[in-house]
C-alpha cells in the first residue's frame, strides 16, 4: 500500500505517544510504535493497520544497539521521528540517587540521541525528514523537587537547538514541543518511581516538601488538565506543515509560567517562582 512514508514514535504505549501514533497512521504514515509494553503495542497494531509494534527498552544498551542497527538498515528510511518516550521522578536534589538520575538521562536524553543518530543517515540520503523532540515547559525552568527531570528536558532543548541548525542544510526539520501539564500516565509513573518521599527524607526537608505541595495545590486550583490529544494534534500539525515553527508550546501554565520565564530576567523569575511555589519566606529553624 502507498503510504506518506515511514514514521517512528517512541513511547507509543500510552499518553501523547500513543495518540500521536494513531493520528499519524490515520494521516497515512506507516508508523513504527516503540515502547516497553509489548501487549499495549500489539493492541495498537491490531486496531490500526498502519502501525507496526516494536518493543524496546530505551534504557537497555544492548536492546538499543540492536534497535538502532535495525533503524539504520531499513530499506525505506524513517522520515518522521517523534522522540517522545520519557518519564519523571521527584525529589529534592539531596533525595535522588545518582543511579536513578542516570537512568532518567538514559531514557529522556541518551535514548533520544541514539535513535536520532540512527535515523539521520537515511534522512540525509533523502534530503528530507522531520524530527520532533518532546521537551516540556520545564525544559526552560525547573520546579523545585523536579531538578533531574527538568535537567533532562533542558538538555533536550539544547540538543534540539543545535541539531536544528546542523541539519537544516540537508532539508531536515527539527521541532521542539513544550507541553504544559497533560493528563496521561506520566504522573502515576512518577509517583510510583518516587515512592514515599516524606517517609524517607531528612526532617529538614519535610517542611519544604509540605510547603511546596501546598503551593502547588494552590497553583492547580481551577486548572483543567487536558488529555494527550491536545499535544498529539500539535505534533501532527507541525509534521504536516510546510514551514513548521522551531518550537511549539501548549497546555496549562504555558502562558502563566513559561511566558514569565521568557519575559523576566533570572533574578525576577527566581522571585516569581518562589512566590508561585509557596516557598518565599520559608525558613526552617
Ligand atoms: N504529561 C505531562 O504533563 C507532560 C508534560 C510535558 C512533557 N511531557 C513529555 O511528554 C512525553 C510523553 O509523556 P506522556 O505524558 O505521554 O507520559 P506517559 O503516558 O507516561 O507515556 C510515556 C511513554 O514513554 C515510554 N517509556 C518510558 N520509559 C521507557 C523506556 N525505558 N523505554 C521505552 N519507552 C519508555 C512509556 O512506555 P512503556 O512504559 O511501555 O515503556 C510510555 O509509552 C514525555 O517525554 C514527557 O516527558 C509530558
């Protein structure tokens, strides 16, 4: 069957990736759907004839080596790459283990780079391609207790900005997506991986977590959290556009927080965030 070309969506077993895979398949792309949960991908493929399931763990170096080799050797190269797989864990910097931070970077950053490297030679040969990288509003500023996750997204921003300039001469477009807060399995996964922070932290930090938690509760009052379709639609719009923007941002807190980050200087934004998170003036005796 004639298709619009071959696409790869990582993290296609749930949330934004799943919706994006379905929408791209409906647009006529043949979509390789990658993630760890095979049964989810198989189900997706059963429901969409244009979707090919490909179970892979981005944090498994041997599995990634095989996967990347496979991508490099495809007779029809990937021309649309959606680097979406990602997760978060929470905790003050003192409370996160280095091995957990390394694993986070393995998936959110190194996995993205490896897959991009495997797809680029094919795109260069064809002198066309679109790479969409999922950042976040926290790719431009961190929330407290979300430092390592924010760091991975800051890195995704930097890699995307550099790559965009490097590959434009070959007709390859690089698009950064910055979602605000989106309803998916993201929160649940972060809660599961983080565990009970309050029970294991030093008593010094308890007040910080509790005050910040109350600040966030206030911030979320009256916020309606949209589903992943909002971002999947944005991704597909960018992919189909003849002249996509470098960066797209959408969802709750894009205007209120990201907008302020882009408007204020470093000192001003620090004061703004201390106020917003409820931490301003907090002193632990
Ligand atoms: N939801 C939000 O509020 C939000 C906001 C800003 C940015 N984002 C970003 O948007 C992207 C998608 O998130 P989402 O909201 O759709 O979350 P989600 O529903 O939790 O989906 C995450 C996807 O990543 C995959 N994944 C996680 N670890 C993996 C690994 N080791 N190997 C392969 N795949 C892995 C998961 O699949 P398996 O578990 O099956 O492997 C799943 O398909 C992420 O990059 C996230 O950082 C989300």
